[in-house]
């Protein structure tokens, strides 16, 4: 049932006519995110520009018990921003101001709609950076990154978003405004409410501002490129690097399927015909970086790499990293009429089990004759097996469900998880029972009921019993 006209008028009074959308053509754009399976039109979209406006919207929605779905850039791949119950979508992209940067205190305060890459561009002017680096950096918003607890390539050394959020401003489902944490790098004052909202995927409230810990930019960087004839030699090398007391900023893996995709997409790169390629990024002082790169290169050769190159020159670094940078685009264009569907794509296993995971994925691909291109953050065990299907073939959609389930079960069998950084959303909601103990899941549901008694906030996500 569409929202009553008087409710629309109240919303219009909060954000203005120009920031309220009810046209079907526009609502359609808000019916989806990057995931392919979920579509649902909202009744209305509002575009607030302040925490106060968000609070007024949510208070109104709670009074009428209207579902509310927070939305950043819509770059998520798990259906987290899909308004599956209709209602109000709160588009936070107008809240895009970088409010404060404090180089001496190592923090910045930003609104939720700030694009991740733009934040780092601004921080760079101060010799700083925000370490979490999701692949969607040029598109995703800080609010979205915090809401799913995102990370990226540099998590092996620097950790994820949860390690860099000092405080939040959150509009609760009642319309009350909660401010958590603070501007200090340490605070020990009771329950850590800040981290309650990180990874909550908008089910407990709408994040409108974040106080973020930032770090000084490293003085130098180098990239080591190593090609291996055997996958197992590549994965063994990662452990050897750690045993040498080295902690690279990033360690990335391209398996043979990813190498094939990249070479077809950009033949001028001429990646070697390997079973696996490892890419290491090291950072620090110039002397430290050179020493680390030389040591890692030697370890790669010792463990069976047939081609090893490294460079600390910015242009050469970019060239060595190019295959990893374009693998997503290459995957999407690997086979005519086949599309990447972002399901089963975010498993994380113990680092020592990565070879078993990749081999298991290869077996699943062969078993069901569906292409799967595997790459990811081997330094923390996070793999992105990209399944490709022909969307016009009904049987491919059926196979997709089977293949996704088998990839997830493979992760569980190796002591892993279905998602390391993309979140649960709608896509993985059925796995909440396996991902959590019964007591843990019930505690989450109790928290949800206390904070959101009318179950208006991003309903249907995380399978929390609405």
C-alpha cells in the first residue's frame, strides 16, 4: 500500500520537495544494489543533508511503523541496501562533507556520505591516510563501509574498518541521536557502543557521522610480483614470509583462472602462464622497503617461483599491480553473454587452508561446468571466487544456488566463514545460524528488539526475526 499523502507531505516538510522522490523511474534505481538477485521498489526516497533531518525522518517513520532502509552509494553486493519491505529509503549521499582533519591528533570527522577515495585524496594533502581500502573505493561511502565492517587489500597489516572508528553519530530507530566514542585514540568507559554499530548493516540505526583514526602515509612502497607453477608453492610462500617476521601491507593472489581472464582482457600485460601469482606490497622507510622486497623476492624463488620482479618506482609498481587492479573488470568480460553475479564471492578461511579452498573451488567449477574466477586477499585468507553465469539460462540460476551453497560449505569445512568483508545482507541471511551460536544469535535478536522495538530499521537483513 502506498504511503498516505499526509506522510509524504510531512517528509517533504523535512527535506524539501526537491529532495523527495516518488517517481517510479527514480524509485527503480533504489530498488537494487550491485547484487543481482534482489529487487524491491521503495515507496519514497528522501535525501537529507543533516543528522537533524535524518532524525526527523526516522522519528516520523517509527511513529507510523514504516520500514526504513539506509543507503549510501548502493555499491554493496549482498542486498543490504535493497528495501525489501518497501517504505522509505534514506539516501545519505548529500551528507558528503569532510568536517574536520586533525593531523597532530590522527583523526578525521566525516559525514556518512563521503566517498572513500575522496577522503583519502583529502587526507593525502596532510600526509595521512585511512588504511581500510575496499575495492569499491571510488564509489562506496564511509557510512556504508562502517555499516558492513569493510576492509580490503591492506587488512593483513592494517586491519579493517573496525580498527579505525573512534566514534559515531547514529540516529536510532526511535529518532533519538546517539553519539558514541570520542576523539581520543584510547577510551575505556564502559560498553563499547561504537563497535556495536560497526557491521550492523543499518539494522540498529543510521550512521550519519564518523570519527576516524588516520595514520601517517608511509615514506616508501614497493611491490613484489611472483609467478608460481604450483598453487601450493605460492601459499607456502606466504607462511614463509610471516615466519621471517615480515608483515607486508598487502598480499594478493591471482589463480590460473584469474590470470587467464586478465590476459584475455588486456593482452599487452602478458602475465606469465602460471598456476598462481602472488603480489606483495610493502611499505615503510626506503631502507626498510628495499630490504623487505629483497627478502620476499628471495623467499619466493626459494619456494618455487619461476618469475620474480620487484620495484619501488611508482610507475613500475603500478605496472606490476595492474593485473590485480583489472581482474574484476576482466572477470566480467571473460565470456560473451556471461555475467559476474557476486554470490559465493567472499569466503574467508585460515591462511594455511587457502590452497585447499582454491582447489575445492576449481573442483566445484568443473563439476557444474560454470566458470569461476578466483582471486583475493591471501594475506588474510579472504577469497573472491567470481561465479559467471548466462542470466538468460534458467538452468544457470538453479546451478548458481547449488554452486554458491557448495562454496560456502567448503569454507565452513575449512574452519572459515561465508563473508570476510561484504556482509550478510539478504544474500547470506540463511547462514546466520551457521555463522553464530544459538546463544549469540539470540543475543543479537534481543539487542535488535531493545533498540528497534517496531522493527522498522532495514528489516529483513541479518535474519534477526522481524
